[in-house]
C-alpha cells in the first residue's frame, strides 16, 4: 500500500468533528483543536478493535501527564467511527478527559490527510491508517506512520512510548 499522505511542514485539514455535549450535537472546530496549540493526535483503524483497545488508546491515557509535561496542550484519538461509538469505547475503557476522542465518521479528516485505507477484506470498510503526529498551530511538526508495506496491523511508531521517547 502506498499512501500519499501529508507530512512534516504540511497543514492538517481544516475540518470539524461532530460531537455531542449535554445531549446536543455540535462541531468541535479546527480552531478549538489546533489553533494556537501544540497537540498530539494519534489515529487508529477502529474503536473496540484488538490493538486499539488493548494498547493504543490506553497507552496514551496512561502516558497523558508525561506527554503533556513536554508542552503538549491536548491529546486526541481519531478514528473513522461516529461519536456514539467513540464515546462508548472511551467509557468502556474508563478513559477520562486526558484524551479527547475525535470521531471522523465521514472520513473528512482522514481522506484529506491521505490516510484512508480500504479494509473491506476484514469487513471494516474504509478506515484510517495507524499514525501519530505532533501538530503545532495546525502545522505537522512530526508525523509517525506505521509501515505501509506491512499487510497486518503494524503498531510501533504510533505508540505512546514512541511518542514520549520522541518528545524527550
């Protein structure tokens, strides 16, 4: 698989994320997430999937304080799932607000990032490739994309320990 994705120095897509607050829909805007902030965003194939559930999301939640200590204003978990699935997944894992869930159910952000992959053979449909990045004021400072030649589910460079080592 050859992804033609955004890379260091590129701006992240100016999209919004549809979320629910107090039982009402609202858009979590690009400015709220990225403008004037330094954030870590990690993307994964799907909520409730094995690696994402056992290691990826919990790893960032466990390392949130250590990551923030390096001047990171927010930590975001993005997946091509809707808000209800992302919220239920967070709740099931007992993840607090140390990691903010970004639902990309329409694949707007993922498509524009160049990270959309076809996982139909697994019955998943279109999903995000696994990656992590540091974004400063909307510009990708560093991006770590899992091996696109690995046909499985590679998980090394997008992990919380890898991110923390990079920040240190």
